[in-house]
């Protein structure tokens, strides 16, 4: 049976400790987005070649995705308290290292450390919900964590743009110091004091750990490279081969291990597997939309980071306004029904963005953002309950790591698909638009932004070089907008498709049989 929630003994201290965990998680997630908005500024300051600047994010994301599934193992070794305190302390230290970096190589080294420490924070927080609080408080705690987890990337462009324009890029990292010190020092006092089990470190299966790291690293590199090199290019196919080989070997070895690096047995539960598919789907839509909006506004409308952040703030405000309703309904309505509502509404919000033009701005993006903001908590709360709501303490941390890993993998694959559509379909649309202009199509001329009287006076036929030079940027803007619309439509379709996972979830999944802990040499 699941142990008595730790808040029964020190409710105020546990709640305050959980708040510190949420603060640390929020800063770690925010860091990804605020840095993303200012990568060109950082690269220019450190004199980084253009073909290497993506490593500022890639190094962080690779380290993070390796750390996420290790959360369960690290929790058993260090306890929840010391894992969080150690992770947020290292994150704070590495943030200072990033801020003081004088060259690109040192920055990348610190970003790896920063990403690995941040990777354990999200699953640790969601696991803490079910360890620290009684069932009647878990929906509220999940909502608090969920709001912060999805609010951070929403306000990231606004915060990053303001910091970069007002101060310097180094402050993107320095803002982590004060909250990090506060969270680490307070959590060390407030969180439950379980005894660590460092003696179990000798049971670590280093071969499985290496295979997992190789598979996840190759996958991340594959998804980063494929849109640029092509999905059938030799380097990408090699990375796919490494991912599949190392991943399959890791799974076989882990299922046979007495002390696995990650407990994969949670996937035997139908509702956990279904919830992971929903988590993956949410990653596709959530990270995809947060990425696609600023890319569109920058490339088509010429918005800077600060102006883009103001537009995207709508999603965060809608999410905050809806959170109390989501908590109330989560207590009264089954997770499958709420998931259907949430993902259907989220898909509709994505699909409504598939009709954008070169004139689309705040007002045209308002209602799609409202729908997505309202839907987010209904896409997060029910699957989290399905995945983690009835597990033993020993199984909880591993399951939380896997559940959150699926969301991150969904986001990574979503970004790769979006880039493939944008930069694969964009040139095709540009050729079609140019051909229609040569044929005298007035509808296309209007869409491009050419005054019809000037267009009619030109007539049909080839476009002279001077006119072509003027029209080319306008054609590319429209082509990019149309490619972006196809990316929005793809995200909407994939989100609807994710609902098929609910067919395999068991009715009343929040009350299913518990997953028992792994049998170990020494009883817990």
C-alpha cells in the first residue's frame, strides 16, 4: 500500500518545501526559453560561428533528457530532499558559470551541467505531489506545479526579450542565483528528512546507463540535424541506427536487471502507458506552439523578443484563469472524459492558427491562444493522475521520470517536424507564389501585399531583376506563413490522434492496482 502522505506530520513545512521545489522547477524551465530568445545575442558576444550557435540549446537539452529518467534512481540514493537540494544548488552554480563564461567552449560546458541538474527537477516535483499530500490536496498541488511548468515557456520570450534589451545576456543566467539559493536553503530545512541509501550506489548498472545516454543523445542529435540535413541523409540515418540499437539493448538489459537504472515495469499498466502517450502528445502541441509562434512573428511580422512575449502572454493568462475550474472538475469528473475535453479543445486551438496571413498579429492570435490556454490544465491534470495517482513511493519517482520524459521527447519530435515543414515546404510555396504572380493572379498579389493597380499595370510574363529583388522578401514572407499554417494543421491532427490512447486506458484508471516496488536485496 502507498504510505501515509508526509504532510500528515508537518503539513505547513511540507507545503512550504513543495513551494520551494516549484520555484526551482520554474526557474529551470524558464531558463530554456529566455536563453532561446537571445541565442543570436549570446553568439555575437562570444564570437561564435553561425553553424555552432544551436549548441547553446542542444547541449542543455541532451543533458536534461538523460537526467530525467534517472530521477527515480537518484531519489532512492539521495532521498527526495537531498536530490532536490543538490540539483538546484548545482543548477544555481552552473548558472553563475554560464553568466561569467568568456568563450563559447566554457559556456557549453556549463550548459551541460546546468541541463543535467535541471532534468531531475520536473519529475521530482510531480512525484512530490503524491508523496507529500493527501489525495484531496493532490489536484491542487498538481495544478500549482502544472501552471508553473507551462507558464514558464509562455512568459519566457517576454522575460528574455526585456532582460536582453534592458541589461545584457549575462543577466539571463544571473536571475537564477537568488531564487536558486533561496530554494536550496529553504528546501533543506522544510522537506521531509528521509535517510539516504548511498550504499546502493555500487549496484548502478553502468552499461545500461551508458546505453540509455547513447540512445537519448543520438535521438536528440537526430531530431536537431534532420530538418537541416534531410531525414534520409547518411548522418541522420546513422543516428537513427544508434538510437534504435542502443535503445533496444537498453530495454532488454533493463528488464532483466535486478537493480535497473530505470524501472520500466510501469508500462505494464494500461493507464500509465496511455497517460504517457497523452504526455507525449501534449509535448508535441505545447512546445510546438510555444516555438512556432515566435518564429512566425519574427520571420513574417518582424517582431522582436519583447513584442513577441507580449503577444504570447495571452496563453499564460488564460491558463491561470482556468486553473481553479480545472481543479474543481478534476475532483468530480473522470480523467478520461476530462482528457478528451482538454485535448480536443487544444487541437481546436492549434487548428484555428492554421489560417494565418502576413498580416496576422495580436488580435488574430488572441482566440486560438485563449482556447489553448484554457485546455492546457485539462491536458495535464488528468493524465498526471492516471500515470502517478496510485503508485507506491518506491515506484513513484521512476514513473514520474518516464512520464515527464515522454513530454520532453514529444516536444523534441514536434520541433523537428515543425522545422521540417517550415524549411522543406517554404521553398515550394515560394516557387508556387512566384509562378502565380508571373501568370497575373490578383489573389496571390493581394496576399503578397502588392497594390493591385501597380500589379495590373505590369501585365503578365517574366519579372525583371529589379522587381524580383523587391518582391522576393514579400514572397518569402507569404511562403513562410503558408508553411507555418501547414505546421499548425499537423500539430492539430497529431493532438487529435493522441486521444486514441484513451481507448487502451482502463475505466476508472485513477483507482487501478498499485505498482509494487522492485524487490531488492535489502528491504526498505
